[in-house]
C-alpha cells in the first residue's frame, strides 16, 4: 500500500489470446463494480481504465507485464480482482 492509500502490483498477463475485445469489456465491467480508480501501465502506454476501450489501448498480450495502480475505498479489492483476472485465475 502506498502512503496515499493506493495499492500497486505488477501482474503478468496469463491469457492465451491476450486481452481481446470480449475480455477487455468483461474486465472493465468488473472494475466498475468497485469504488476505485484503476490505472494500468504497460511498456506501450499508461491508461486510466474507464471502459473496455481503455484496456484495449494497452494491447496486452499473454506474457506481458502490466503495472496496476488502484485508489479509492475498494482499492485493495479491485487490485485483487484485476490481478486474478489478468493472471487467468
């Protein structure tokens, strides 16, 4: 946990087909169920996640590492959910 109450993790994507359209929108819908702000940074770009298009802009492929930052009252819970989703759990 950061000093400002934010949470951070580096996650390795374990999705055989990468984060394709259907999965991106599924993950975006999951994120919206939490009271938290989520940002992700890959080697390609950094993106605040508000919808599936934001996730698609990261162009995440299987084996990529992505830094996930979360803040808000559900920050720890959304980080755990995103980590589980991207790692294929």
